[in-house]
C-alpha cells in the first residue's frame, strides 16, 4: 500500500529527523547516522521509504539530499512542528487559557514564541511580583507594556525605571486607567510627566498582559473564566521578542495617547 506524503513526513520520528537534517544540506549515510545517533538497521529502512516517496534523492557518491518536492515539504513542516511544540510543552496551560486577545495574524505565527518557559506562581509570594520577572524588567532600558489588570506593586517598579531613565511605553485598558486616576492620581501624573514615558489608553475589552524589552518578553493570558492565575510565559528568544512587540504595537495603534490628567 502506498504511504501518503503526510504519513511519510510525520508518522515516523526518524524520517522527520532525516528530512530536517537534510534541510541543512546533503549528507552521506554515515553523516546521517552520526548526526542522529542511530545505526544502519534503524535508519536505512526509513531513508529507503523517503527515497521511494521522492522526498529525498541519492546521488552516485552515496550522498542524500532533499528533492525539489522534499524542500517544499520541509519548508512547510518546520512552522507546523514548531507550532505543535509551543502548545505541547505546556499543553494544560494553553487548553485552559483564553488567547482570543491575540490577533489572527500573530496566532498564525505563534511558533515564533520559540523556547519560552512557564513562570509559575510561588504560593508563598502569590501577590508579589516574581523575582525573575522583576529583575529582568529593572535591568531593561526600553520597556513596552500592555496592561489589562492593576497591581499596585508595579507602581514602585515604574518609579524605579523612571529614576533609571529607562524608555517606557505603557498601554492601559480603561479599567486600569480609571483605577489609577481614582486611587493613584499622583503616581499617574508622575508617569505622564516623565520625559521618557508614553502612556496610552485602550478602550478595547482585552484580557492580557504583554511585556517586551530589549532583554526579554512576557505574556500573561487569563483563564477561560476571565481570571488571572499568576502564571506567565517568558522568553529571551529574538523571535519571541519581535512577536510580543508586534502584539504590543497592534494594540498601540488602536489606543489614544494620554497627554495629561
């Protein structure tokens, strides 16, 4: 029975590994075995199937390379595999959280989050700012934050960043802005009047927190009941920083600049 191209590329981990390896360039059989740490008995039958499926070709020097069709298949494979990896690494998190606040064009590129990690809440410090997050934020010089929930502990952090003359751009949802204006008016004025800080207000009903600096990025999603559960995704990958910055700019474009209070 003829195997389908999808099964050929994805059904075997070894075949998938061979295809991804050959994307780097032609390899001999020995180079494939060494790179994948396998023996002839386990890998040669898979290479034979890839040849029969015309995804790879073998030249007279016993060197294997991707066929023209194989190059196209592998080019499309990688984003899909990376997307699956993003979700699989923290499957329960993604299934239990609401990511409808992420626009479709960025959801389609969620694989760009790359090697992120899930920062869990410390139950003994549940209402404190996580140290890893705080330290990286305070060492940053260019900070962009979209904020849809209020935590008074961040006011001290913003003050410290202003003292360090860090460049900041904050987008507040209307409820966060109203809370600041009502209960922390002087702190809000400090932010608005800072020469290195821009404040925007977004009137969209959005439930997320997006932080991106030149050092790291952090994404907080609410659960499917609209609750904040103190979990956050963090990454230092360049692709993730660019992705989170695009998310920030997406909401900045639909927000109004706050000139005074």
